[in-house]
């Protein structure tokens, strides 16, 4: 383990501000090792002006004080900083946020093809609403473009286009158009500008734009016709979103303003976490699924490159009627164990839209939650797989995930804490193939650890190795197409003292093999009758080491890809059987 430097913080306060809840986490350093100390929660409330009220943040920190016995607040509810070494105060503060804010952006490119499509890919998964698309070749006059720029009052202009050395004069003309459009406006009404195009015009851009507007210059997202590199520009875009979010959702801190050392949107913070987790666990690719009802998101990471996608962007204007149109009755019913009416579905969607994050309190609402969550998750998975910056290696030929590690997070996780149900929903959505580890973010800590890496990268490493985000299960999910109830796997668990337990598992099943939390074992697996342990290759036998977890070893032989059964009744019966088998795993 790397040594801790003298400048490293003794304690770190991590604040996560979401639509429903504010979470506060304390991370402490003892004996040169960082550890997660506890969590405090409070409901998110907004003032008349739309700002996050200071009182709800104080409530969350007071809960954290009770949880950890660490004093954070002074006599006037101000955060004490720095720490005095006696369990009083904190050294650093990080903030993650998913509470939406309307960041309106106009994309301006050289062409409506490559330039605009690349800019759209850059903004996917980011908390931004695109209100217009413009290009130098879209047929509109400069006057028409100026009218649009002035009437739509964007917060952000994303300007891109031109491979390095190309389209210089056209880009200069676009820059002049932007300057002429916004110069007459007061400073507070002028948008910020992100440039990610041909770097040859950077000097001209800075000279023309910087005197009148906030300007950010990121590396060209398409430096040549065969290269697309979004990662550096996404980091710059995240910083811009943070600035605008902090400006529009400024905390009412009275005479005691908080100084945040690092701020991060939750989606990018989750990408950071699974990237670091992959380095710690030496995995070949990881996914994080943040289960948040209608706004479920999926993040992916491979070899240090990451991306995210959310089917319904919380920052995009959406009304209840549009929402109902996106979830037809027949699509939702296919992922439920019982019948529903259109009125039931409409009432649920409107309630979830108006009061997101509610916990299901009846069997009917729980079934609706699961059906809508599966449908939203599957659409999100298809969306991220279609992104230009998504690594194809993470998708199996069947269309399911092919990774070594999956993290499950979100309100569905740390509020509901019905782990078998959450695991089943993830398996139904991602349909992962092979042998992989599933981790649970049961305290909502992962995004905070991803942000804390910017303070000290050892913070998430130490907390991961300390099981702050524990392993839920080792999952075996073979690729299989064929009849049900045929033996396709023989799994033998070998303990350290040589004791063996062998299970013969038929197709179409979902079962678990318990393991002690600290138990170290080897698993010997043999596939039969057309089943394959991995979709790529013809491996039929394998022996791997693994350790105990919350649910031990989970075997999913329901086939890859899972097919919707012919007829609604058969499909509902299949879903119901899967739910019953998942419930049995918890006993």
C-alpha cells in the first residue's frame, strides 16, 4: 500500500445532493488508512428561488454526526474546518450532484453530419438539454441564426467541427457570428462557450471571444477523420456543468458558505469509481447500473475509458403526457408477473413523475416498479451500446453484457435493500454472460468515492479494499439456447480444507449456493448440452477462485439471450417464476 503524505486530509466530508435525498458521508484516515465512517441522510428541499435550503443539508450532517460520533458543525451550524485531530471538523469537502438543473445548450458545428453528430455524442449522458442544432451548411441565413441564438437564451454553446488543420475560414466565420450575436447582451445573459474543434483556430477564437464571454477550449473531439476522442472534452464539459449547477442551485449558507474542493456530476463520478474499482480488482471491464426508477442510468469503463447513458435525461423538459407515450401498456406488461390496466400504469407513471424515488408500498406498485424499471433499464442498455465511445468488447454476441464486474447502485439499492430483487432486475436488464462479480452500493457511497479520488486517489482504493462497497455475489451465467429443464452445468465448490459440494443445475433456473462472508473457495464448472461458460470461445470446463459474499454464488441458467415468451400469460408466468426463485435465494 502506498504511504500517506503529510498533506493528505485526516477527514473528508462527501455530500451527494439528489432529487429526493441529500446524503453525507464521512471518510477518516486512521493509521495511514482511509476508511468509510458512516452516512447521514435528509430529504432534499428547495427554497422559493429554487436553491437547496441550508436546513436540509444541516439535517443530513447532524444525522452523520450521530452515526459517526464525529463533530462537524459549530454553534451556528457552520462546518468546522480544518479538523483538529480530536474528532472535530473536517479537512476537505467534496460534492456530487444529480439534482437536475436546466442547462440549455445549442450545438454549433461545421456540418450537420459529422460535426453535429459528434457533438451530440459528447453531450449524451451529461446533464444538458439540447435546445437547437446549427451548422454552417444547414441553409439558414446569419440573421436567422442570430435570431435563434438570441431568442432561446442558451446557457452554453458547444462549438465543434474541422479536423486539425481543416475548415479554418468557416470556423472563423462562425466565431464572428457568435460574437456579433451576443456582444449587445448584458454580461449575465451571455452564454458560456465550449470549443472542441480544429485547434488551428484557437488563437483567433481566444482573441475574439474571451473578452466578452466565458470560454473553454478542449482538445478536438475528432482530430482526424478516423479518430473520435470524447474523454478530454467530457471532463471540460463536466466542469462547465458544475459551474452552472452551483450558480443556479447555490446553497443558502447564510454567513457560512461552504468551500467545495471538488464537484462532480453523479454520472461521471460513477465512471470514476468503476474505473478505480477495476484497477483494484484487476477486472477486464466494468459496469455500474444506478437504479433510479424512470431515470435509471448505466456507466461503463474499460482500460481507463468510460461513458454513461440515461434513457430519460432528468435535465430535459418532459411532461406527463409525453412520459405516458414512452411506456406503452404492452411493453411494460411483458416485464410484470401480473395483469395491469392502462389506468393503473398511467397513475403510476404520473405519480413517479411528480414524486420520484417513492418506495413501493404494495405488491401492485412493486410489480409496476419492477416492470417499468426493467423496460427503462433495457432501453438504457441499448442506448449506451449504441454510443460511439462505448467499448464493443463489453457486449456479447447475444447483446448482453460481457464484463468481469458489475456495480448496482441508486435509491432502489440503499433504500429498498431487497438485494435478491435488485440482483434479479439487473440480470434481466443487462443479461450478462460468463462468470463475473456483482457489487452493491448499499450506502450510496460509490459516487462520492469517485469524486474523492480527485482529493487523493488512495481514498477510493483504501475504501474498496476495506469492503465499503461489498460484493453481493459471484454470478455464473452461461450462454445457452435450448430446451428448459436439461442439465447444462455441474458446479463443484471446493473449500480450503478440501471439502467438496457438487450441484447439477438444469436450464431455466436461478439458484444460489451459500458461502460464508470470509470463506475462500475454488469453483469447478463443467458445461454440457450446448451451454458455454463464455460466449466467445468454446470453454466447457474451468476452475476459478472466489470468496464469500452477501449471497454467495448465484447461477443463472435462464438462457442468453432471454427471449420474451410467446403469449402474455406465458411471459408473465416466466417473470413470476424468476421472482419466486430470486426470493428463495435470500432464505
